C-alpha cells in the first residue's frame, strides 16, 4: 500500500509537476539561447533549434535516473527500472564512501545532480554522436524527445503512442536535416545543458543539490546548495504551478516568436 501511494504521488502529484517543469525549462533554455544567437545575427539552423530543444528537454529529466520511481526510470519499462535501481544503489554507495557524514542518506539527488555529471554526460553523448553520426544523433534525439513528452504530460495522458510519435519525428528530423557544423557531435551540448538545468531547478526547492561535488563545502563533499530559504519552493506547490510554469511558458513563447520573426 505504501509503495502504491508513493508511485501515485510521484506520477500524479508533486514529482510529476516537477517533471513537467524540468522538461519545459530545458526546452525554454535552449530556445532562449537560440533566440539570443539569432538576435546577434547568426540564425541557427532548423535542425539545431528543434533537435536541440528536444534533447535539452529530455536531458533535463535524466538526472532523476537515480530514483526508481522517476519518469526516466519508467520510460522503457523493466530495462530502465533496472538501470535506475543500479544508479540509485551506486550513487548511495559513492555518497557514503566519499563522506562519512553522508552514510545512509541514499542516492537520490546525489552524483547525478552535480555539475560534473552534466559535463560528463554531455561529453559522452558528443563522443557517441561524433562516432555514430546521423544514426546515433537520431537515436539520441528520438529517445530524448520521447522522454520529454512522457515527463511533460500527466499520467493519464502520458501514452506510449504520443511519446513514440514525438521521438520518431525528432529522430527522423535529426537524420534528415544537415547539422549546423560537420556532424552531430554538438548534440552532447544540449543534453549536458539539460542535466545542468535540472540540477539548478532542484536547487530552487527545499531539498537543494550537491552541485559542486566533489569539492568540500563546510567539511562535506555533498553539501546541498541552493537559493536562500525565503526564495525556495516546494515541489508541486502553488509557487511552481502558478509562477514557475507560466513564466517558463511565456519565456518559451517569446523565444519561439523571436526565432520565427528573425
């Protein structure tokens, strides 16, 4: 019973709302960056904008792979659930082994919620897309888009068909459109950026994140960093629903309009 209540809370409550915020914030950050570039006179290619936004949105959900109940853990059924369980166990072990004051604190919001993880994930994907070319880029972009759709929709509307369609569309676009430079190695940039956006978003909540691990802060490698207490909000709270999400939608709309008009 406790497990079912927990899963219900994750999928339909606070964590689900945060999942939507993470996916939305990732896409908005990429669109905003492209809008700035366009404003400076260097119009980004269509493939850069669409594929980059999809990968950033999907990457903004990736750090929660350390939680077996997260969207990314349920994205491919037993396979990703097993990966998430392994990631959670590994993160918990690393946390306890590297800092005695953190023994028994679990693996959620640990190593996958750090700047180092975001950089490493981005570099790894860049290497994969550089070696694998169009096929690797299409697979990465398609999976990221499908993950973003699953994170953005509510549980009742989070159908496999919608996620698969979005993933297929972005994957085909990645394979069909020419990259802005020689190859698709740059796809690691939006993925790493998405991971960082996720961690910065969690830093706005009361839980905070150990963003600068493994640097010791106040004697602890896993010291949580975030906004000052008066500026933090709870996951799924009114502040997120009625301030954060609408602000992201407005910023995304402005960025998209800027790109279309440029």
